[in-house]
């Protein structure tokens, strides 16, 4: 029975990691902030040609004392509009629902070895993201941004296949899954730079990301773990009772796997976005 619980632990850790790819998380330490810090204190030089609102959304001045408040306002204005259609005037596609085609996550600790394949996953609810706090530092060499956020609910569904070894036991379940996560409170810490393109436009490029998540409630449904429906339901109930704690421990433990995926997805999203229309000197 312990092996069965471990199997679902591996699965939910990986699911939480995949979803974290769309979410900030809570509480980076002072050491982590130092690691992501920049050394120059001068303001990053951006194109100042456009000082007027673009597409009905006001730009933010990097030299303003109210920069953090303005950036928070950008999130409030833009994120809800990224549901279903996105904002074509910003070259921003929809992030709600968000489609995650395929990802493999691996776990090895305390005699447990496991792998989880997730594919064709659709994630709903990202457009409900609320940014409560913003702390930023823009320099000639780059930027550091810390966000405090909350999300009322996140839902995801797709297909999984797991391969878990524990002692002499090997389990290889597969099938559809659904997961619902409520009341997410989080903080994200990231750094990067504004890249100058040959076309004259500028785009956002993240380097690293650190995140921790606090989950109020979470529920997982999955078929194919066991052929016996009662046993399947019993294991899922056990996992759901412990899912907030599993997520709290598992997301930092698997950061090296999900953080590069998240950074890649964010950079791909912002590649066509004219950042000079959002941030000016």
C-alpha cells in the first residue's frame, strides 16, 4: 500500500510542477533574492519613442517612483483579456485555456525511482490570476522582479503514464486525469533582460525563476491506476487528503525540472510582444 501511495505522490508532484509553469509561487528567501540580484544600479535604457497608451493600456515609466504600482496595473488590465482570444494588438495569444502538449518528469529519492509522462493537458483558470504585490529593479544589465499573487481556482485535464520502482515492485499505470486546485497564494522571483532585436523592437527574456506555492485545497481524479475501481478510489482519496502538503514539498523538490520548462514557455509567449509598448524610460 505504501508503494501505491508513493506512485500517486510522484504523479501529483509532477502535475503540480506542470501547473506551476503557469503560476508564480510563494516566499523566496533572502539568499535566493541575492542570487538573482543584479549589480548595476542604473536604469535600463529602453526605447522612449512611445510614451502614450497602446491599445488602450497605459505604458509604465521605468524612471517613475510608482513603477511597481504601474506594473501591477498592467497585470490587472492584460491578464483577464488573455482568456480564449488574447490581445492581437500586443501579439499576445490566449493563456486560458493553456495547452501543454507533452512533458516528462523524473523523481529519485529514498529508494524510489519514478517517471511521469503528461501529454495533451489543458489548463483552465490562469486568466483569474490576481497580482497583489510587485517589487522590481531594472538596471542596464537586466531586471529582477518579485510578484505576490493569488489564483482562486486552477483546473487541468489530460493523459498520464507513470513508471515507478520501489524496492522490487514496479508499477506502470496510465490513463486520463483531472486535477482542481483552489485558493493558490504564491510568490515568484525571476530575473532576465530586455533583448534588442534587429527589427528595432525589444522583447522580454527571462533567465531564471524561483517559486514556492501554498495551496488551499486540491483534488485529483485519475483512471487507470488500478483496474479495481474501489482500490483506485481509495488511493485517490488518500492522495487528495494529503495533496496540499505533497504540493508544498514536491514543487521545490522538482524545481530543477519544471523551472526551465516554465522559463521556456514564458519566453516563447513574450517573443513577439513589443515590450517597448509596455515599459518606457
